[in-house]
C-alpha cells in the first residue's frame, strides 16, 4: 500500500549526524511513512550510513544524484514521493517522536492545506532551547488559520517543521530555487496560497546548531551566502509587493531586523577586496525595503543604514565590529552632549568623528531610553527569611554613590517597603558600581500574602541625579532565580518564588496545596506519599507526558483523615515503554496532577526533602524530581552521570571547584574534565579533573587556575563577555563522553562564584548541564 506520508531527506557531507537524524524518523509514533533519502553527491560516508539504514528498514530508500545543492535535492525527493502528505527533514536535524503524528492528525481533522509546529535549537555546548524565530508563530495552537488572520506566521520561514497536503503542493507547483535560503520563497508562498493552515505550539522539530559553524545558516558572513540571502529576500518581496499591506509591512520589517542586519554585521568580517561588492549588495536590499519600516528600525541600525548610504566603509567596519563584539549588550555609556549637559548621546563608533557623514542627530539618546534595568541573581531561604539578591541601575548611566534605591513588595496593590542592602557589583557595562542589592523578607512580611490570591511582585524605584525610574523587578538569571526554592511560612502556607505571567519576579502563595511529602524506593517501584488539598473529592493521580499528550490514571491509597495519600509507580512499564520524547537528550518527562471527581485539577507540589529519587534499570534511569516551578516531575532517560553537589574550597592561594554525585555504575570508571569548545569549531580543549570515589559517590575537582585561559584578552567592547565557558563532561572508558547532568536541587543552590588571580568564575546551570563562566 502507498504510505500516507512521504519524508524527503536530502543529505551532503553529514556522516557525523545522519545516523541520529534517520533514527529519529524511524522512531516516529506515526509509522505509515516512506523516507526518500536523496544523496546529493556526498563525498563522505553519509551514503554508506544511509544505505545501511535502508537495508534495515524497508520504509527507507535512497536516490542518488550529482551534487546540485539542497533545493534541487529536495525537488528530486518530491518527484520520487508517493504519499498523500509530504514533509522535509534536514539531515543534521532531528524530529520529535510524535512530530509527524501531531501534524498529520490535525490535517486529517481540519482539511487545512498544511500544518506546522514549534521547533527547538540544540547542540553539545548549549543544550536544548527554544528557537527564537519560531517563538511568535507557534506561541499557541492556531487551528485552521491563515497568514492574513495571523500575521505572526510571516516569521515562519523554514520548510522543515511542516507537513503539506500533496495535492496542495502539486496544485501550486512548488519548487525550491537553486540557492541557499531556498525555504522562505516557498514557505511564504504556501502561506499565501493556503486555504487554511494549522499551527501547533508543541515542538515537532529539533534544529541543530553546529559548534563548527558549517551549516548554511551559520556561514552567514561568506559573500556567496549573503548573495543568496538577498536573492531569496527579493523573491519573497516580489511575492507580496502588491498583496495585503500588513503582510508586506511585516515582511519588510522582518528583513530589516534579520537579513539587512546580517549584511551590516558582515562588514566586521569582510576582507578588503569584498567591501565594495558588499556595499552594493547591502544597498540592493535596502533599496527594496520600505522607507517607513527603515525609519522605525533600532537607533543603531539606522546609524549603520546611514553609513551604508554614505558608502563609508571604515565607519561600517567599526560599527559592525562594535556590534559583533557585543557592544550593545549593556548599551554604550551615555555621553553628555557638548554644551547641553542635560542631553545625552550614545557613545557609539563615529559619534565624535568631525567628518562623519552620519548626521549627529542619529546618535541622540532620548531620555525615554534611560530605562530601569534590573536582574535577580540569587534566591535563597536563610533562617526562615527569603533573601533576594540582584542588580538595579538606569541604563547607559553610571551608578554613583549619591543614587538612591527603594524596593517594595506589592501585595494586592498595597506596597510594603523593604530594607535594601546595597553593595558593589558588576553593572551592565562590566564596571564595578553600586548596583547590587539584597532584600530580606521575614515571616511578618510574608504573612501579608495569606489573604491574597494573585502573586505579589516587587517594585523598584531608583534615583540618579535628576532622573527617577521605577518598574517591576525582573531578569531572572540561571541558577536559583530559574529554579527558586519554596518554603513553608506556617503550617498551611507555602511561598513559591518564580517568574510571573509578564516575566516579572513574583511570589506565589499556596494555602494547603496538594503536595508530595516523601518518596520511598522499593526494588521495582517508587512510592509517593503526600497530602491532598481539602475539598478535592475522590482524587486520583494523573500522570501525563506533556509533549505527546498521553495520560494515565493511578488510584490513590488514602489514610488518616482521608487526605494523606500513597501511590505506587512501577518502574518496569516505564522502562519497557522507552521511546524518548526529546530526540537529542533521549529523555521523556511526566507531569503529575491530582484529579477530583468533579474533574478539578491540582498540580502536585514538591515539599519533600530536597533530594531526587533515582531508579536504574537496563541502562536507563527513572528520576523523580522537581520542575522549575517547584512541582513534581518524573524523567526517564539514558543513564548519565549526574551532579547533585558543588562547592568552591579555598586552599591557600588556590580555589578548588568540586562537583560531586552518585556513582552510576559498579566500576565507577568515568573520568571527568571541563570542556571548552573553540569558536566556530567542533574542536575543544579539556581541563582534566582529579577524580575520587568514596562511599558510592564520585567527586571531580579542578583548580580554578586551570580554567583561566593563559592567552585570554578581555573584550574592550563587551566587558561582560566570558573569557571562557567550560562545560563539565564525563568520559567513559571507551572514549565516549556526555555532559554531566545538573540535578534540579543543585540548580536551586547555584550560582557559586569564586575569585582567582583577578578573575571571577561563576558555576551556573544551563539547559540541564553545568557551566563555569570565567571573566
């Protein structure tokens, strides 16, 4: 029978990645597919890997051709495809196990022309994180919509996170042009041609970001790559030139923010012999963009546009280098305008050049841009008080000792002023200044939360000279602000810090919540003990796989006053059902809810001792732990070395960083090293750790001097840039390695900062792994 779905996978020189890609396709919950693997004249062993896969799985077949590029290879795959539906996968990426099923089923239900889903970015050093470009188009489910009805879909420029109805594809005769960035002309035309489109918030696709920078999108400053980017943009603008005005405006705005910006940044890397051609190419794109859109661009963008119009290569290079080196991270210090000390200018390249062709007015820094900047660095409970540390400053201005800072807790609109301890910390310009603060909330203050339902937030008021600014406290950093610990303030009230709906830092009060109080481990199960909130009748435990939408109901054994519960979670069925939802980490997550007889739902809060429960079986590990919000989660994953303790220990003039965790195999044979990937490379440097194993626990220790690069030079443009970013890796006896996992309860106690030889090293969690950032 003809398969319902055809999967087109072109490949070229991806021997390191194609096996994982094809495996993620083979593991799909939607099994009725054919996979057409198009060998685009690959010179490495990619074809051998693909042919071996075809021999094992009859759903895969290979088509060979001379090298023509990604677009023509996709066209070849389409010609060989027979399915009712059509999808594309790039050969270094991954597909989530439920991805095809989610997209096909929604098309079966709605009859839409095609369906798309959310995406994640991933690599070894940064882990898994949301894809920025897919954030708005797939923020929520939008069924049977259209790009005119949902203009955010204009930003959906990739072809691979979608399933297309083949009849729709053939009706409009889509073909990919023989250029790089071939996706957008096809994708946007499909959005315009479609009757309706289904957009799903669930991630269906994992988009690899290579450390080596070898992928097409990462070779963005090569001139041939830039030419293809402009050709692609021109084809897209031709499509929408006489169409719906809002679509045209959003497309022009997108090209201004992304593609023209890339051309501006390229001047920082372009060799001298390419500069004039780059000017012509950038002008070619800018001349096509709507003047009203360019006028609304970021002030720094408009500086670069003006330098481009003037053809000032030297200024273009300096502006690009300043931006590429991170000069906009904190915003340059404000300069008082000559003769007008009450007015300010951006201290950007060219501001004091007497012969600059750029109008001085473009350097003006409006007073409204001198906004409040806050961050939360550390959240901890100390002797029953909640300690919140962070920074506060007015952007672009130096924070002087004469400045003032007031912070209040806002509960149901009423403010409670807090005592503020200020101290020197690193500001957004990399300078030590009086920007650090700590507030402590005792039980008297926290008790005021009892009578409210809405979260409480913090308001920050700052005065510097004549300027006064105020706003909500926001800007949670990795570590305890991202995994903030909660605590009881009395017998029934729990306070949980964390991000609010608008991103501000808030305190949530929970009265008598459904909660986990302890965990028991038996030979074949985890036994959860807890307490049900009052009024939840005949509760059951619902265990859900959020990414795949699978639910399971488990009965509770009630005792005491009928609110104490116990529930047994067998391990073997979880292990036997292994088919990970996350194709990169090979991990599946379950969430827990208590459901009453009237379908009332309550999340299960972790109030048990702060230690995860782990059960190992058949090379997999089942871990019961907490989520970022403090609720109970269960993870099933490959057996990986996991850290649950960290400390920095002074030893004379040296500081030693020690990471520790439970031994995960009988031989305890792993070695440890801190790994730093070289820029634009898959190559790395390792700093070996001293390993000890005592009483079933490993410790990996390294002196911080080993993590300070001998030849590192601090960036004069971006003082906040790390000199080095190290990731802790465990290396098995066979040479394979993986990043050591950071247990959530350890993340609650981070960051740890230590000083060594004039440098600061900060241990933080990122995407579930441990990083040391050296500045």
